[in-house]
């Protein structure tokens, strides 16, 4: 293992989280590498000092103060209002789309039968809404072939 890999494993080694094989590799590397050994020693000093620091005092009233500050009623009412607004917006968009689709003034036309070949698709005018394929499409391919 190289020093970079060992540096990543030092904390896990300190906490006893490595497998026995990895722990052995780390220990062997530390015996032969003064830089990594020094880094390991510094990490041990930090852990020792942290263990000497007493844990922070726990405020027994902290959960009660948090819950009192939340105010559950306005939050529930706001969520309900948002849900109703989203549902109304969805319904209006759906209704507008439906009205535009059915109220366009055009009569529904029968869908032409599928073309038998690719060239017949190019020769027949097809209406795809915004994209239309016209009779001159085949001419574009024919002109490209002549060049």
C-alpha cells in the first residue's frame, strides 16, 4: 500500500474498523514509513484529547422548546392550500388542453392507411401537426444523389 491509501485508513484503524488483514498491512506500513507513523501518532493524540473533553450538557427542555416553536396548525393549513392550488392548476391545464383539442372547429378525419414503402411515405403529403412532409421531399433526396 502507498502512503495515500494508508492516510485514508488511519482513522478507521484508530477506531478498530478495519479487517484484520487491512490492519496488518497498515501496521506494517507504519513500521517502515516515518511520515505515516507521525501522522498516525498525531491522530492518536487528537483522539486522546477528545476523549478527555466532557460531553456537552444536555438541556432537558430543548425538545419541548423546539416543539412549542413549530406551530403545527398554520403549517397544515398552508400545505392543504398548496395541495388545492396544485390540483386546481392541474385541472385548469387539463381542461384547457381538452377544450383546445375538441373545440378547434375541424372535423375529425379518418387516418390514412399506412404506406407500404418508404418512398410512398415520401410521395404522399403527410400532416404531422407542426411538421409536414410534402411531395418535394423525395426530390431533395434525388438532387443529393445527382451531385
